[in-house]
C-alpha cells in the first residue's frame, strides 16, 4: 500500500471517529435533556401524591377534620388540638421545602415552582398561625425559612 493511500485511509478513519464522537455527544445531550424532564415530572408527581394524601387525611380522619374546621373557623383549640394542627401542617411545610430546594436545583419544570409556591404560601400562611411557624422554623433550611417569613410578611396571614 502506498503512503498516499495509507494517509487517505487514515484521514477517512479520523473523519469517521470524529463523526462518531459528535454523534455520541448529541445523543448524550438528548439523554440529559430527557432525563431532566423525567426528573421534573417525577418531582411534581411526588408533590401531588403527598398533597393528596394529606388532604385525604383531613377528609377521612374525624378528629383531624374537626381540628382543621375549628382552626379555619377561628375557634379555640385545646393544647392537644393545637399540637395536632401544627404536626399536620408541618407535612405541608415539608412539601413546600422540598419543592423550594428542588426548584433551586433546577429539578422542576419551568413555571411549576411558581405555581406550587403560590399554592403553599396561600395555604400555609392562612392555615398555620405565625406563632406555630416561628416555633418550628429552626428545623428548616435557612434560605427556605427566610422565604416563608417573607410570605408571612406579605400579609398573607
């Protein structure tokens, strides 16, 4: 084989290798994009399932339903009922925190965080007295706690 044909074969093989690398990179980019969309959908499904479970508890557990009704009606609660309200709504605050940090990590679909945040802010600031939030915010991430404080400060309660 002449040296010219070896150079030509070598050039063709280099070109094939380059095309293969570019195709691999495109495939990788496509898979990363697809994985991100799947992760975002999974995160939203997780939040929906947690939310539905919480509301199902409110609808089916008689004592909890009474506590929620009394609290939402502005009626006095016994210390035990106050504790039950606080622990029940802590579940919702936990969901809010999960959504908050997953949104910061880019793991939620575009626009999803804003919708969840608005829903959680309205629900929590209306249903969880500020004094309860103040007594438990130490258990949450500092950035998230500041965010929740801002929601209370916006006059939602």
